[in-house]
């Protein structure tokens, strides 16, 4: 009996010892410097912070883009950010009516650490101003840059940059970019995006005012890439920028703007905070335009890769990548799938598009023949019924109706579904790279972005 117990005891000790050694080895590997460039050890606290928002970018959209990218490459591949997944975030607002957020309430939460009502721009439910991470960074003598594809007065950049009771007060928000200051200085050193109509108006020309304060105004890709000015105001469209697939050679990509901003921001030895937003993923989602969504996702990924490349080389930069909410209720697979067609979402028809349905609809509104437009911008053999449906819509001379009919072609052929023209309320992913990234792990609330950044900035005193 004693020998049996002794043998069992030795076996237990052996198993426990093996488990401890295994745990030590695994833990040791987990705590080795990770996500570094050529084995270099990153600092514990970041000097720079790049906060990246894919506006409206829910998980089904990410899944769809991954599939489309894999189809293009001819082999399964991940997006630039997926290996850095650290958690998920909740997105609900503090609104007496709504429990699904809009972009302004979400951005206010991420910028200030406080929940608020939909439409609020960095103010609480009582309309009191909320201090943002941008203002805190500026107080620490850091540089600040905004790079977006929406107009600069849109909800996300506005909530990080100014304060207003309503996101709809576009002219006021543009004015506040100039008028609201920290210690006598403008809050944002680099402003790149759309929105010229709000900055250059009959009642006030903010572009001229910024130029008098040392900013360079750039309106084309060529001007942007040549600039060496520390302060930039880039206005590349009257309102939001065109979808990536629709842009001409005069308009910079999101990657172009990202690299241009980083080139100026990194000059500051005190570090920088940069807001990078793929804004028009959201607007394409609102339109239920799968071609536009995937075009914007590709543009967004290239910019994110540029930010990550900078951080990997720099080793002092924290990159946070997330979404403010999901838009459109994009469905990766829809009605029409059968055992014969296969259970699939098919990106090939989307890759056949050379322009968005909205772009094609505008060309028809300008007088071009529907069939000529479809042949010019869709590399597919369309059915007679598909062509006729577009012709019928074009006869109504309604751009939105024409666009919707063209969208239907892509939706049916790709098995894309949509549940809404608005936002949906599911949790969205969070990705992080660089020193300080562990603060973002697990299921977090969107307010924790700002709370974590404030904590990082506090150590800069």
C-alpha cells in the first residue's frame, strides 16, 4: 500500500513539475519583447500615439475585405492589423432615446472618456465641455495631426478637436478649429481631409486665417507630397473626399496623407498624437454600397500599414486600431445562396467594378447612355434584365434610384446583404501595437480609450 501511494505521489510530483516548467517556458515566451523591429526592445511608455478609426467598420466588413484581398492575391491572407487583435469594445452612448451610437457620441467617448448623447461634440449631456486627449497632448507640447477622408468638420475629427452641442453645426465647428486654442496655440498642427466649403465661406475665410498663422494650404496630392511645412491645412474636396476607387490623380490617398502627416509630426521631440480615420467606410455603408465599402477598406488598410511601418521602425509609437461602430448591417452571405451556388460570399463581382455605383449613376445623370456607362465601368457580362433595370431607373432621372439599381447587381452576384441604412450596435474589435498596448486587452468600453491615453500622457509631466 505504501509503495503504491509513494509511486502515485512521485507521479503527481512529476506531472506538476512538468506543468510548472511548461508554464514557465510559455510565459517566458509570452513576455519576450514582441511585435518589435529586428528584435529591438520597445520602451515601456510610448512617445507617440496614433489612434486609428475605421468608421463603421464592423467585423463582417473586415471579414468581407479579408476575403476580397485573398481573392486578389490568389491565396488566403490576413489584413495588416489582424495579428494585433487584443480585444473588443462596447459602443453604446448615454442617450435618453438611443442605445445605438452615432459617430459623434462614439468619438466623444473615445476622445474624452465620457459617454454622451448622439450628436454631441465633446460635450456632456448638460452641454459642458469635456477635455479631450488632443487638448491634453497639446498641453504636453506634443504635436497633433488629423488625417481623415470625411470633411474635417465631420463627427469623429470634430469630437477630438473642438466642442459643440451638435455635429450639424459645420460652420461653427470649422470656426472652432481656428478659435479654440491651448495655451495660445492652435490645437491641431496638421489638418488633412475634405470640407473646403466650411473653411472657405462668404462670411469667413478660415484658410486665409490659418495661412496668416503659418499654415500652408494644400489642395492637391502634388502640393501635399512636396510640402515641408510643420503646419498644414489640406482641403481636398468641398465636402467628404471621393471614394478611393473614384478619385483622380490630383487627390491623395489616405496613405499619402498619413505619410505626409507623419513626416511633419515626427519632428517634435516631445512626441505627437495623430488621429487617422478611414471615414468613408461609414458613408459607403450608409449607402449600402459594397463596392464603395471595399474600396475604402483597401485605402484604409494601406494607410494603417504605413502607420504600423512607422511604429515598427520608430519603436516609440503606440498604434490603436478600432471602429466607432458598425454601419449598414453588412451581411457576409445573403438570400440567394443555395447548395448549388454554394454557401459563400463572392468578391469577384466587386473586383470587376472600376467605379462606385454612385459614380456611374452621376455619369448617367449627365446624359451618358446607361449601357455605355455599365460597359465602361463594370468588367462583367451583364444580363439583359440587369441592363434593363438600370435603364428603367435612369429614365426616372433619379441618381439615388440609379445607384441603388446598380448596387443590386453587385449585391446579388456577391451574395451581399444589408439590414439597415443606419448603424448597428454590436461590439467592435480593438487592435494594438507598440509600447502600452496591454492597456487595451479584453472587453473594454469605448471610454477606456481616452482613459488609457490620459494615463499615458500623465506620465509625460
